[in-house]
């Protein structure tokens, strides 16, 4: 059987979908991956996994140019029509919308979508016009798909409330899961090192993190607060100069974007993600798999990963003061965070193992 996976950003195919694609191949099926990034840069990366990669023109995940969207739709249709896949799996807003429509036009009957978080357009009240447009687009696109996967109950309920899908169409999964053979439990270090991994955008809570870091540093100068990630083009993107003063003063250590986060997780004491909303944050799952206590927000997607006071803390969204207080608490309660680290690992193993998540997806897709 031919299965096509479509994304609006090629790196996410390897970061979030590699285990799933491997599982499909292990079942004896052929996998094709599609994203906007150039084939000359990405084909070899996918060929190593036994996957064919195709570049789609025009799709810009954060762009608002309707002409480019039309070009993207036509390009997607041509790729789908040429490959003629039996099943299509797509995620991220633009590739859900245009992927579903192009697939239906090309005669694909089995189309599956995944919502990895509804994003800033749905959550930000200032985007009401864009939200109305997106709702109409989703409503049309979702009529084409067989099943829609959701990673948290908040997003599930929002889509029901807007009447964009129905309960028979919806399937709940525990995030994208984490490969617990790749991410393994490691002992906690002695040094008070806090780590944030994610796109450097406001909606990830980056500004709250750097401001909390300043408060922590005032009380515990030896504490280290690190950031791994890239400066994005998202509508809530942060420019490097906005956090430059924190970098220059040593409050924050910016480690850039890395292909393998495991060595950095191993050296951190606590993982921090003060995000405003998520699907289910992959970075948190990877930290849990390595046995790290978590500080994240009581927000959609994030709250799925922490039992407050057991494997970490849930803090209010956009609350720098409480975030700093919980970071300081972690420094001052070594014995408690050892227990929390173990609880993180156990919860991850029970709920977020990628094998279990992918089993549900493949079973739903009859693969």
C-alpha cells in the first residue's frame, strides 16, 4: 500500500513523524513524504529511512499570500495525482486544508489529519478575521477526511463547539509519543541547570522564561537557564535582539538549534516550557523519557503532561512570578525533584510511548 505523509515544514517529518513512518514501512507499506523544502537538501535524509521525498511549491506555513496558496494547492494536486497514494496523512494548518482538498480532487478516498495544536490563530483573540477564514477552510477540508486525530481534550472540544467535525470522525491520541529506546532515563546532575527547547516565539512563553530566569539568577547566581531552538517566522515570532540583553548579561544561554537534544537534556536538572498552548509538547515528552521533572503551564496540551506536584508543576500562563517561584523551589528541594524525575519517567512510559501512539494511528488507518 502507498501512504503519503504531508507537512508544511520538512524538519517536523523527522522530528515528529519518523517513528510513525518507520512503523508503516515495517508493516510492508511504501511511504512518500511531502513538504515545501527543496528536494536537493532533503531527499537524502529520507532515502536513508527508505522514504521518497517530494518538494511542494508555494506552501508557506506562516504566509498569507493567496496566490502562493493557490500555487501550493496545484503543486500538491500534481504530486498526489502522480503518485496515486492509497492513503494520505497530513498535519499542520495549510497542509491539512490544501492537502485534503487536493487529495479528494485526485481521487484519494482515505484521508487522515492530525491536529497537533490549534495554534495562535485560534487562541489569539486579535486574529478574529483570520480565525473566521480558517474555520471555513477547515469545515470544507474536514468533509474530505475519514478520521481526525487530536492530542488533547481542549482542541477536541473546540473543534466540536465550532461544528467542524463530529465524534465519529475524531480519534484521541497521546501526542506524537516519544521513542523510549532513543530517549532513555539518565541520572539528574548536581548543577541547577534549567532547559527550554522550542521555537523562539511568544506563544512558547519565551519572554516569561527569560524574565523568570532573571529572578532566579538574583537569588541563585549559579543557576543556569538555557534555550535551544530557532528564531521562527510565526506571527508571534521573537527577534534575537528582543532577548539580547538577557544573553549579554549571562541570564540566558542560547545554544542555537541542534539536531540531537539528548546531550543537553542529560545535563539539565529541570525542563521548562511556559507555553500558551500546545497539541502535546514533544519536547516535554522527551524530557520526561530521560527522567526530568517538568515545569509547564496549565494550558491546552501542556496540562496533559504533568500531574501537578507529582512529576512537576503546572503554572498559570503568562505568570513570570509563579514560574520563577517554582524554578527556585526545584533548586531548594533536591530530594523532591529526584522523586518527581522518577514519576515523569513512569508517566511517560505508561502514557506517551511512541509505540502505543503509533499503534492507534496505524490501526485507525487500517495499516
